[in-house]
């Protein structure tokens, strides 16, 4: 499901991003709630109440965002220092989301920011692994602690390690040191030119996302994604880069080039499910023709029936095309392959709730 997290900028949000601050219900487990006004309201309430703001940047199409919501905020909010925090949520696929990504250099989703009331970053959590590590990271940020070492020190201690350079470069960019971060990312690419350890791939992805998300410059991002699609050692990564290439062309106002690029992918890999899935996802995320996308997703699922992501694409495109029955069948198939996947469970619940 990881490749489904590569989508950007144009998704139509299907999850509500709602309500108020942190409190404990009685009786029952602690519950987390969100202020509806996003970053601005969370910071305003934090100033009034003398607390910190926990701001999550996520998207309805992001599998890890759904897992974080379910595992932490729905089921284990009591593990967080709730009395110290005001909750604010930002939808990546909104003008506010794009502004927040640029202001705080958000490269991946979900990103959680622990902010002082003036908006200064006290702590930052990128992604989500498990409840324990997330709760510990939030608590450490609230206390003003950080388990992370200085990125420059890490890079200096291992100057010829491309993986260290890639990770340190990404950290520095997120912290606002763009020049040094870019230098280290380019060094990682130079140290791993054949992508033997995945550092070239990771650094190239970060550089593309930096220009696309933090700078809002698809033209500058495009060459990195094109390189990734041509050179990444991992085939799944190459298809992810291919998706980003098509999307950057679309966002840059070059839809005809995007279509020709996707045509070439299908021609060069005829009979394979991956280019069909890439185009189906592109049509879903860019607001393209749902019927065409659905036909592509069905064929991808036929060719690769054990790939849950293909059934997920059938589900979302069937719903967009107005076929709720097919959407239910497809999401059930996805869950049979990957039981417990939060984004699939949430989708099935929405289908059951909505006539």
C-alpha cells in the first residue's frame, strides 16, 4: 500500500477533518478532538489557554494518516499528554494545507507538528510507525526533549555513508536549512549513483517533494521524478516516481504531455498491471474520467489480483462512477488481502453509513 501514498496536490478529500480541543470523557477512554479552524484556531486557543498546539497535516488518500487517526487519536488518546495540548488538523488538499506545507516544509504525510503558541516548532513527527513511538515522541516534544541527534553531526560522523547523508539532508531541509540539506541530499546521490542501498532513491524523492510540496514548484520537481522513474533500482519505486512525473506535468499545466507520458508507459510495459494502476490513480487524483480510470483499475486487478492496492483503486473509482455495489465488493477484496488496513476499513464504514 506504500505506493498509494505518493499522490499529491489534487485529491478530493473524502474524510471530514473536524472538531475541538483535548479533553477526557466520562466514563470511558480518553478521547481526542480537533478544533475545526485548523492551524490558526489551534494556535489561538493555545495562546489563550497557555498550552501547546498539536497540528497534524494529513490527507484522505494517505493510508498512514488513517492508521495514525485510528490507532492513536481514536483508540489511545490517553497515551498523549492531553492536558498540555490543543488539537488542530490541516487537510493537505486545501489552500490552507498547501500554505502550511510551505511554511513548515512538510515533505511527507502525515506530519505532526508540536508548536509553541506563537507557531514556533517545538517538535516534529514525520510519518507514523506505532502507538508507543508516537506517544513517546509527542511527550518528548511537550517536555522540550528531542531524541534526535543534530543532522550535521550525524553527517560529519559518517561522511561517506549515503544513507546517513540522505537522512540528514531531509532533516535539515525540514528544519529550514535548505542549502545544507540540499547539499547533503546531492552528496547522497553522488555516493550511491547506482542506487545500491536506496540512498539515491530516497534523496531523489525528498528533493522532488521539497520542490513540489514545500516550494509549490512542479517544474523544479519534475526532473527529479523523471530521474527516479528511469533510474531507481526498486521497481515499485520506479512506478511511484512515474506517477509523480505524470502528476507534476499535470499540475504544471501540461496535461497533454502527461497523457503522452502515460501512453508511453502503457506501450513500453504492455500486459503489465503497473502502468494501468498508475494511470488509474492519476485519473482518480487529478479529477479525470472515472469510467476510464475504473476500467484501467479493473484490468490491473485482473492481472495482479493479490495486490490490494489495485482493488482499492477499483473501489474508489467505482464509488466515483456511482457504482456502490462494485465499490463494496472491491474494498472487501482489498481487506481480504490486507486485513485491518485502516484506510480500507474507513472506506467500508463510509459506504455502510452513506446511502
